[in-house]
C-alpha cells in the first residue's frame, strides 16, 4: 500500500536512505587505485538503469546526496559550497536545531 499511496499523489514521495561505509578500504595500501571500492560500486549501481530498464537511474531521481566525512571531532563545522544546495543545507541546519532542542 505504501507504493500505491505514493503513486496516488502523482509523484513518488521522497525517501531518506542512509548509507554507511568506510572510505579507507584499501586491500593492500591506500592509493587512488586501491581505495573507495564501496563508494565506487554504489556510484556504478546507482548510475545504471533499474533492472528491466523501467525508470531512471537512481542518481537521476535524487534531490540531494549528502556526504558526511571526518565528523569525529568535538565540534565539527559544516559548510555548503554551491548556491543551488543552499536550501538543502538550511533544512539540515533547521532539523539539527529542532533535534537538539
């Protein structure tokens, strides 16, 4: 029923996916060619059309992909770098404020 409910609204509802993996995943020694296997595999799979060719590749249907890296410090500072993502960043800040209250 969830899928039918989403389609009934005329478009797919956004969904949140959390993906966790270690970026330093070298088999021998961390280099440009011996690292990020998980990240590259996800990027490849999400760039391909879905099985059966029905629909757009997952990357084309995303509104935002947020990479959070090196957040182990006591007071990390997050910034946005592109004007077209300002709204996403501000919504994330607002969510953090509400969750921290």
